[in-house]
């Protein structure tokens, strides 16, 4: 039976290992960093410019979790909104390579690394994505591998 919500989206069978998705870009402002940090990661180097300057980071820096959230937002906007995705299954090998500072612009690519059909639920496929997010200087800021559940067209 066709799902009316996802019938016009790409399904498991429409995807290819090696496909590269451009995430687009986002510029991270001081206000974005402080707003996120107040609610989710209230360390001084995310909230206070003087404390941040005295820290290992040398200035106000985005939370790594904010960098991850921005990366996921870019993925949804550039790709997942076009796919019959049922949601994430988890991630592994998350690495914050360099801090994201005020005024940095981040973006990058996601590559479909693996596609496999669920062994127990044939109506689902599992897509594994490799993230590579960089700043405007081409320095890496985040890498990770993410698994996502994708609807199939044919459960056979």
C-alpha cells in the first residue's frame, strides 16, 4: 500500500551508494551561539566573550552539539525532505575536528556510504550517511556516520 505522505519522495530503491549531497551553508552568529548555549550547553566559552578568550578555544565558540544540530538541519533542508525517511537510527564516530567560531560559515557534503534492506522488516531500508562538514577556510569541523530508516517501494 502506498503511503500518501511519502509517495512523491525518493524511496530506498531510488538511492545509490556513493551519491553525494551538498548540504549548503550557514553562517554562525554570536546570537546563535549564545542562544543555543543558554538552553543546551551553558559552558562559559559558549556564553561569555571574556571567558571564551581566556579558554583553550580563544574566542566565543559554538557548542559541538549546535554544530551537529546545524548539520542535521542542512541535511533535512537539502536532502531528507525529499526522501521517504522514517527517522534516524543513530550515529557513530562523531568527531568535532575544529571549533566553530563567531562568523564562521559551515557547510559540506554527505555521502551515501551504505544501503541495505532490513532483514526482519522488508518494507524498510537502512541508509548510512557519512558527513564531512567544513568551515569557510576548508578546515574540517565535524565528521560522523548517521543511519536512517527509509521506506521501500516494494517489500518483496
